[in-house]
């Protein structure tokens, strides 16, 4: 069913103005022979849909145009657009189970986080997440950083995988805990980072390793995020499936439980619960995090 401006049509959490929707319709109609990727890139430039580091939100724009087409807003884009097929769950011997790693956390000091930059590391990361994480691997939206956790005491071994991504656009318990209004949320959402995946590899049995990794990540990730995106995070968020876990490692690392989700996905617009309810955990990275997140767009 087509959506309307009054129904809350928004892009990355920011409600579209009528003139912006008119421009989207005009450009896609006049240049309907262009690929969807080219259209998304063009609209991101025209509408200044950019990340804090100046990069275009082209992937989010691509998915947004798909959603508009599915809802009947862009019927002139013909033949009907097809959403990209999900990648098959493919892995090879590089992600096969390894010999058990046990002992105490101290046996592996100093544990360190390796920010992934090479294609080979990214492929292995995808394999590990797809093969061993219960949610599998999905191409993340927006800004993102990936890490392997390693130890010099086990050269070459990967202990864990971490993925950080752009924050969820809306989560009522999180937003209530922050206390921001819609204007502040739209302006300051880039200062919140989502801990999207956390995987201790199944052959790693080291008590308290998870909470130790979370503490390391809270110190290192904000510096890496700033270097990559020129946005300084002040708050981390994560979701923990309440039917599977109670979030013990997050509690041990001093994360705050803000409530539970209503069972909707990040991009849900139906208003109906569609999945498992999850614990929402937050970790402040700045002592004045609420003040920073609630500040208006022109505040110092």
C-alpha cells in the first residue's frame, strides 16, 4: 500500500518534505533509463544525503528507492525492480573449526582488536558470521567497522568477531532513555553506533573474555569511527535476543539495559510485531552523553 507524507515517510530517520518527494519522483521519471544505483547516487547528491565524513548514503538510497517502488510511488521504473538476491551461505576450509582454546583471560593477554581493511579479512569475517552466528551475515546498512579479536599468545588465531554499524533509526525505549526529541534525534543519530554482531568463535572457551572484549571495544572503536566517518560517537547500543541470552557479558561490562524492543525490524513500517523481542543495552562513551544527544543542530 502506498505510503504518504502524513504516514511518516522518512529516509534514515529523517522525515521527507513534500518537495523532496516531488524531486525524487521527477528525477526517477525523467531518467528512468538509468540504473537504480545511478539514480540513488544522483538523488543522494541532490538531496545532500551524506554521512558526517561527506560520503554519500548511496546504499541506503538504493534500498529506499526499492521500497518506494514496492509501495507504488515509482511505477514508471519498469520492468519491476528486483531486490538483490541474498548471498548464499558459502564457506570454505578457512573458516573450519579450529583446535579448542581454553584457559583464563589472563592466558591471552594482551588481547587486541584488529580493524579489518583487506578483502581477504572481510571474506573470512563474512564466513565466520554466516557459519557460526545464529543471525547469519547480512550486508549492513550505512557506516560500519569490522574487527577480529586476536592474541599474541595464539598467533594466527581469531578469538572473536565484532561488527559495528549505523544506529537503529527509532527504538522507543532507547529514545526515552536518551530523552531527545525528533529534531535532535535526526541531527545526532550519527553519534550513536550499533554493536550489530558479536561472535566468540565456538572453539574458544575462555571465561570473562566477552566482557573484556567489550571494554576494549568501547575504548578503541570511537577513535576508529572518527577516523573513518568524522563523527565522534557518544553512545553504543546493542540488541540481545531475550529468548536466547540475558546479556550477561554486557551487564558485566557495565552496559545499561534500557528496555525491550517490540519485535519489529529496523526498517519496519507496518506497526506490527514481526520477530523476537530483544533486550536493548546502551553504553555511554561520554559523561555528558544525554546533553550531547539532546542538543539542537546548531549547539556547540
